[in-house]
C-alpha cells in the first residue's frame, strides 16, 4: 500500500500563493500520474489539475493560468503551486497518484483564502 501525505495548506489572503505537496511513502518505479482535486463544504468534488506520465498537463477552467502542477520523481512527490488565490479557491485539496493501474489518495489539506 502506498500512502500519500499532503502538506502546505493553510490560511492565505486573496492574491496570495501556496504550494501544496504530496509525498508518497515508497519509491515509485513505474510510470505515474499526478492529479489534484478539491471539495468545498456542500459542494461536489472538483477536478483541478492533471500531470500525465509524458509530462503533459491539464487544468480546470477555474484555475487555469493561476495554478501549476508538477512532480519530482526523485522525491516521489507531486506539487500544486497556487498563485493569485481567490476566496472561491477555499476548499479541502486532495492529491491522487495513478501508479500503474492503481489509484492512491492523500488525506486532504485545507486551503482557506480570506481577508
């Protein structure tokens, strides 16, 4: 079982930045993808970003141009750089790794954007 540990969430003012990290508990030797999702209270879970094995990326319309997804394979870690944050970005953010054909999820980290 691969465990994903998220970090980097917190309280930030509108216009500020945060970088979320998602670290796997073991070395990842196969091809893997990184995904980020978020869920605000009372809302459905929303897809945020994807980083494919070929390093191509895709973003949801609400975050495109502001968020950047990346990974460091040597550290078995995925990242989500969030810039120009808005109050509507407030949510619990979840990372997901697709390793081979298996999905693994982080525990979630709270991001709150407020004055």
